[in-house]
């Protein structure tokens, strides 16, 4: 195992930073500008859609970098995850939160796309928006909430990153490994 994983850690951290920052800026900046400058509901939807469409490729790349870096770090640190008390729990929580953030990101994009299609002048796009379980008005209400869910979940991931950074201190590694060993010995003695 390499002592340093600078490339993986950089991809992981920069990807998450861009995912968090992009989603927060989108909720505040893109959607705020659309609300302020859009004269009609259609105009507001179009402005927001164009802004989010510009961000989408970079956002996807950031998420991909975070996932590749995170997977690489998990493989590189698998002995520590198994051997240090608390690390496996934090890793499981982070994995679950990452899954939730991914799901929220995809769902938010689907809602935004539905609203975007409803705002076009193409009849076939407008008809497409009426298909599916969520109507346009319901999609707008859900999107108003979901725009804050993604930055909230990714902020939670940043907090768990800080926790895992603290767990990497030599003193924490020694104490964590000792606690895990003692706990295993305690289970073996009836």
C-alpha cells in the first residue's frame, strides 16, 4: 500500500467541493437570477434551464472524480477501514450519504428537465412533460425543495470527510485499532 494517495485524494476532495459548490451556487445564483430576471414563468424556467445545462457536464465530471477518488481511497485504506474502530461506521455512513446525494442530484435534474421541456415551444416536448407520475406544477414544487437537498447532503459529506481526516491522525489510529482489538477479545471471552 502506498503511503500517499495524493491524486486519489485530490480527485475525491475537488470533485466533492465542486459538487457542493456548484449545487449551492445553482440554488442561490442560477435559480435566484432566473427568479429575478424572468418576466414570465416560461422565461424564468428557460433562464434556469440554460444555466443548469451549462453546469451539467462539469457537475457530472466533478461527481465522477469524487466517486473514482473515493473508490480508490477505500481500496487503498481497506486495512484501516477493517482495523480501526469507528472508520468502518464512518465509511458506511459516507457511502449511504453519497448514494442519497447521487439520487437527489439525478432526481433534481429530472425535475428540472421536465420543467425545461414544458417551457419550450415544441409541442412534442410539452406533451412529453405530461407523461409520467409528476406533473409540471408538482415538479416545480418539488424542485423548490430539492434544490436545497443536494447542497445539504454534500455538506454532510464534507463533514464526514473532516471526521475521517481526524481519524487518520496517528494517535487516533492507535487508539482506534486498540479499541477494536479489545472489543474483539471481549466478544471471545464468555
